[in-house]
C-alpha cells in the first residue's frame, strides 16, 4: 500500500530540488512481529517506516537508517530517543539534533518535509541578522516545537 499518490510524489520531488546537501534520516521503530497484541507495541511504527521509505525514494540526497529501539538502545539513548516511532533528522550542517516523534501524517507531513529541506541548507533560510545573533550563543539550547492542527 502506497501512502503517497503520484501527484504527491511529483510535488515532493519538486520540494526536494531545494536540498543542498545530504540528509540522514535515522528512524527508531520496534521489531516487527507476525503477532498483533491489542494495546501493546507501536501501532504506527510500520506505517511510519513505509512512509519514510517512500519519502527517501524521492531524492538521492536522502539516506534512511532504520534501527530497532530495544536492540539498538544505546544508539537510541545517544540520540535522546525514549519512545517510538522516532525520527532523527541530521546532516553535516545540523549542529544538534532534530527529533520527530510520532507518525508525520496530515498537517505534520509538511513540517517533516520542511525540516528535511532545512537540514540540508547551511542557513535554513535565516536572515543575515539572525545568523549573526545566533552565532553569539555559546551554550547549548534545547528547543521543543510541538506540531498539531488543534
């Protein structure tokens, strides 16, 4: 089952023409099992992985790594991942980590695409004044952005 229509794929390819450099998508999920136990596990992990694989296929500048949350728990801790589904967006131009929790569907999907494009760009479209002001920050900053249509 494909999540993206032909028209969606065409439009996303056009958005990805803005990619300046390579972007790594590090996805944390659960181990797939043929058994389904209601109320347990991650109900959106498999669909999120399938969606990310479709997105990755739309640009040769994207690299998708898939890790099992429990088996790769040390790597998950290094990235600050405490729940799944979780996605870390990184590149040579991203100093910290952009982490995305949950399935990026609906309104959240456009935020995911924008984050990928921003991660590929050196300045992410910032004004020169902002770049100068931000270069003066000498300590780590933890910013959390919550995206929801409500």
